C-alpha cells in the first residue's frame, strides 16, 4: 500500500481565497483527530478547516468533514483524492481563508481537490511492502554471483561483512524469497547459507531502504 512517509503542505489561491493543505501520516483515528484539532488551533481565524482521513491497510476507516462549506463540496472531494491515489494511514486538513468571492459548488470541489493534490505533491509518498530481511553467507568466490543476482532483481544491499566469509544482507519481497533462495543455491552450487531471516515491512525512497 502507499503511505505518506513525510508530510507536507501545499497552498493554492482561487479567486482571492487561500486554501492551505496540511498532509500528515497517522496510525490511528486518535492521531488524526489530534492533528485536526492542532490545525484548527493554528488557523483559528480561518473560515473553514475541512478534513479527510483514511486509516487501515484496506482503508477500513474513512472520515471527512465539510466544516461549514456546502455539503459535499470539501471533505468528500478531499477524501476522493486520497482514495484515488490509494494512500492509506493519512490525514489531510485544508484550511480556507475566504477571499470575498463565492466559488460555487463546482469551484469549491475543484479548489479542495487541487489543494490536497498540492499537499501530496510536497509530501513524500512511498509504497510500503511486506518483505523478508535476509542474510546470505558465502565464501569469496560466491560474492560476484550473489551481487549479480541481487542487481538483476533490483534488490538492495543493506550491508556487507567481510571476514573469513562474506555476509550480505538484503530485503526481499516475501513472495520472491523462495525464488531467490533457489537462484542463489544454484549459482553457488549449494555454497551459500541463509543464517538470518526476519519478516519486515519496507519501502524504497530515493534509493534508500526504509524499514518499518
């Protein structure tokens, strides 16, 4: 699933009204409500602080609020953006400072949707996957073969230890672990061992591995 690794803010201006989107990762409804309350306190002088959040691996918990805007013109469009992007465990608050010009129903829907998109653009969104952190132990003749297999599969090297043997640690999508074992065993003629195996959730951001 996709999650927000680092939150961000985005702002647009539509017919003199300012729309400020605040995007944050959350793991519970309590965290989402705390963020919403904090934004209402921070932007206490704003006309509206609308929100939407999606929590759970399958988006089991979904809530949104128009906060005084015409029904269906703010919270629901914001929620639709999050669902359309398939992002989970996220809350977004869009603060509106009214500029004196009415936007109409369609204008409000577009403005709130664009605000969320702008906030997401300035956030770091990653794909969280279920995987296995593996250690592969081999002698020095097997290093090149293992590195080739990892590179062929775009699997990252977390770290390497060089003593009388070599231990290479990597993280592998759980559905491909068996295939990697088989390939490594064949490439090293049974000369490699797997002394460590740990289930993890992970993501890759700008080439860096993030373990959760």
